[in-house]
């Protein structure tokens, strides 16, 4: 490298790397302009710049290395977006459906090739190649279309996961089919080793990884966090590969590790730019394998191979899905989605060549035909998936038309008879599940409608009111009582399905409130035009929430803030999108007077000099020209507090003063600035580090709820008269009682030494420990953090050091 730098020239690989990246960027732009899926463009770019066409890139080793990284990062991000819980819900799909699909595809391929005189060993090997589908492409297209949580998307995911597991067995069997290998004992040992390492990875996901990421996140260093996440990804993939598991499956398992931590979204955001770059390299590398000259010369033969693979995959996948109890539309969409050959067939093909095997036993000709058919099918995957969706809708319409007469005479299910003024929750994905969890405790009546057999079975097992059916169909909504419903909510479906549900529901009940969710801003207008009263765009709702917080800080009245929020939504978020003309009146106009501009709400942080000092000692008015209007502590508000009032960490102070005054007083509120007063913990938080104070957490197993906790006055540096009321108590919960009930988070935990109540500290947003004192009068709390034994007396506002 130093030689090239000294000579002023680039390294020899740089021109090809630049061509690779430039081609990817140009193709992505062209695809965006023509509304094409970028994956197709990347494949075509690989064909154009590869050694078999223009020859701009000839170093296949460089491209293969980048492609391998791309596959690892792509599967890692997919794993982060899922969870062990979600995979557990589709275990039947993974093992029963996936096993059936791989077995049927292998058997059917072997039988068809045997009819043409192909040896059974070559036939089984070819069946293995055909049985695999492209995890990378299918999940990428499903994600781009927002169909991952649709029934056919979940089916595709389950079958693809099994295929990635099956590649382990196929790689081990290939040498045996070629006449070599270690026999059944060697295969069994390798499989046992692979199963052991997968089990170890899953154990780490539950027990170790959340704590590791917690420790890394506390450094507050983006660089360290990114490196740690990449180390987890590559390290797990490497360890699993040592056991014979594919790198891709190892990367997917690594993503599951991270998904079990509450830092999964943070990790996904850090890794996504790298994933985009290297995934493009992977798809380009697949396109580079295609020999255009061979494709042209042997076009009829390649076309026959494509038709053969399509027929086998559609038939076997569709049959497997139907055998699991799914309806024909889902089977049709799934069959066409998985109709291509997967990227890991290239890996298996390389192993087969080393063992003397080739596709259909045709040696080099068979390999080139297989590569050509695979690349073409990969290019055709997006239009095939689109055709599958259209076919599924056509089958549904035909099926509904055939049953229309029977449905007209149908009666509502017994458990839904007479329900009225209820909420219809259309679909049962993750968003709907969270909504139902809230509705279940609210006494608001509701009905769930879903097409997913697993979702319906799960809801029924929990005793929830569920109706199996498509909410986009008139009769399904009628059976759910839409004419008597008060609200219809669509929280999960893709935009097209959401639009259809909204349109049908609006026709059947013009007075119902219809609420829908969408990820993309561009769908809002179409959904409201279809009949939705409110289409919540996730990314813009976050901006609305931030804007509302800004207005609160400027002391805008609550009623005015609500009106501004509604004006933004009513205008289709135009105020946020820049779609308004230059002469238009602004949607939001705030009257900011001196009181708005000269007041600030300041949160007292642990370790800040102002924490624990009385107002008399702080002398904000005399030294800085700042007055304290009010202080909020937990649920209590102190108006114009006196000089003996001492702010604690977590208190919110409404201060008034000039900009210069706040600049002069800034050091008083800087965490870690020193000089924390004796009460500076709001229960002791002043002795804890700022990064710990800023880290919300839910620690389900940190608190021992079986043994008593005592407070020994002899271990405390300071005591008070109320210490006599402390007794031996057993903690009431494994975390903050109230936060556990609502699914919320906390920073640190405190224990009431009178009744054993476990609550969150004053640095937590809910401050349940401090709220417990005025409600009960119990005076003493103790820290429940590891290695801490201090206590706090509420009546005396006194820190009892431990």
C-alpha cells in the first residue's frame, strides 16, 4: 500500500471497486426513476460489468468477498427485525412446511430427471439445488413492499429459514452422493455439533447479549457501539460456520441475539448503511456469473431449465402451504415468491463439483445452464411476486363470488352476537397485538378479524374475540358487526389492503371512525380518500410529537397545542412535507410573548451542583438573575417554593430569566459538575454516574423476590429518627411494580423498607418510588442496585449513606 501511495497511483483493485460502486449507484438511480425494484437493476449491472460482458470488473475474488459480507449483513439486519418470540409463533411453518417443501422439491426433481435417464445421485443433488430459494432477494422484495407480515410473507420466511438450515445437511451429503464422505456417523456428528452451537447462540440471546449491549451503550460512543454490533455479527457467523452452519444462518442468528436487546433499533440504524452497500455488491456479483454468450447460444435449453424449475417450485411450495391449512390464495402467492433458485445453491454447486457432481449430471454444460437459469429467475423474482399477489386477489374474488349466496345466509358467530359500539381490529400483526393488549384492560369492547391461522389460533388460545376472515371483504365485516361498530382500526396491513378495508368499512358504516396506520407518507392521501378518518404516518407522527414538545417548552397552552396538532394532520402533513405554496398562510402560528421566551423547563440531573442545595444557598435570583416559578416532583407541583426547597435529581424546574442569565447559570445544572448536596439523589441518585442515570432499562431478574432485605443502621454513615420504622421486607416484584404492569421502563429501583414496595427512582420518568411515599406515608427507601446499601428518608429529606 505504501508503494502505491508513494507512487501517487491507486491500488490495483481500486478501479474495479470504483466501477462496482459506481455501477450500483447509477443502477439504483435508474431503477428509482422507472419504479423498478433495485435488486433487478443490481443483477443486470453485474451482467453488464462482469467478465463475460464489458469486462469492467474481472477480479471475481474481490467481488465474491464483498458479496459474502453483503449476505452476512443482509441476514443480520433481517434477524434484528425479527425475534425469538416471532419465530416461535411460526415454528410449524419452519419445520413442517419447510421440511415438506424441501422434501417434495428434491423428490419430484429426482423422479423427473430419472425419467430422462439421469442417475439418481445426480438427480438428488440437482433436487437439492432446485429446492433452495433466495433468502436475500425474497426478503428484500417483501420488505420493500411492506409484505413481510402478510400471510404469504410469513410463509415465505418460515420456508426460507428451513432451507438455510437444510443447506447444512445438503453440504454434508454432497460428498457421500459423489462416492466420498465420512458416512452416516460423520454426518450425525456434524449435525449434532451444528445443533449444539445453534442452541448456544439462542441461550446467549436470552442471558448474555442484552447485558453486553447495555454495557456498550453506556459508553455513549457511536464508534464503539458500531464496532461491537459488527463484532457480534461477524463473530457469531464465524463460530457457527465452524460447526458447518452456513454463514448466512449464523448472521441471522446473530441478528436474533441483538433483537432480544432493547438496543435492537439502535443497532439496526448503525448497521443499515453498510448493509445497503455490501448487499448491492452481492446482487451485482450474482449477475457477473452469467455468461451472456452461453445464454444466447443455448437459449432453448436454458428456457426449458427455467420452465422446469418454475414448475417444480410452484407445485411443491404450493402443495406444502396447502397441507398446512392455508388457503389457495396464500399458496399461490407463496409458490411464485419462492420460484427462483437461491444464492446458496452456488455454494452447494461448488461443493458438488469437488465431489464429482453436476446439475442433471451434465458436467460443465449443466453448470452453465444452471447458472443462467438461476440468474434469470432471480431477475424475474419481483415480477413473479407481483404476479403472485395479483393471482391471489383473483382467486379470492372468484372464491368470494362462488360463496356469496351462502354467506348471505350466514349468522354471526355466537361469541360475537349482540356486540355493539365496539372496535374492529383488522389484522393481528405486531401493531394490532399491542393495541389489543391495551384494549383488553380498558373495558372497551372489540373484535379481531384475521386471515392468519397462527394469529387466529393465538388469539383464541388467549380467549380473545376473534373472527377468521379477510376484513377487506364485505361479509367478514358484517359478521364482525361493522354496522354497529364505533371504530375500525387497521394497524398492520400493507397500504393496498388497508385501502380496501377502509373503503369497504366506510361503505358499510358511514358514521364509524376509521383509523389506519402506514409507514410511508405518500400513502396518507390515498388512504384518507378511500375512507379513513385518520391515516397515521409513523415517521411524521414522530415529528408531530417533537413539535408538540417544543411548543410545551415555549409555554404554549395545551388546548392550542392540540389545535396545532390537528391542523397539521388535517392538512395531510403538508406543513411538514414542504408541499405548500409560497403565498399560503402557515398552518401553525404561535403567539410567543416574553413569558414564552424567557422561561425554560430544566431537569435536574444526578451529580449536578444544584442537586440537593436549598434555593437559599443557590441564590439563583441574586447571583444569576433567575427566578424559580414552580418545581415538579413526581405527581406533585410546588408553586413559588421557598428558600428551604432543595431540588433533587429528576425534578423539573420552571425557571425564568434572560438568555445571558441562563448561560451564566449553566454550570449549576451540568451533570457531574461536583458539589452535589446530601439529598441529591431523590433517593440517592446523586451518587450514581450520569450515563447510568440516562439509561432506561427493564431488568426482569435483578430483584430477588424470595428473600428478606434488611436495613442495618450500623452500616449507614448517617441515621434519622425514622430509621426505627424500617423492617425486614421481601421485595414485592422483580422490577418496578407499576412499570411492569404498564410495560414501561425505569432507570434504577428503590425498595420501601416498610411494606416492600419496589418502585422506580426519581431519575425515571414515572418516579413511582417517590409517589409511593405521599400515598402511604412510609418514610424510608433503600437502593436495590447491586453493590449499594444507602437509604433515603422522605420526611427529613435526608440521605443515609451506606
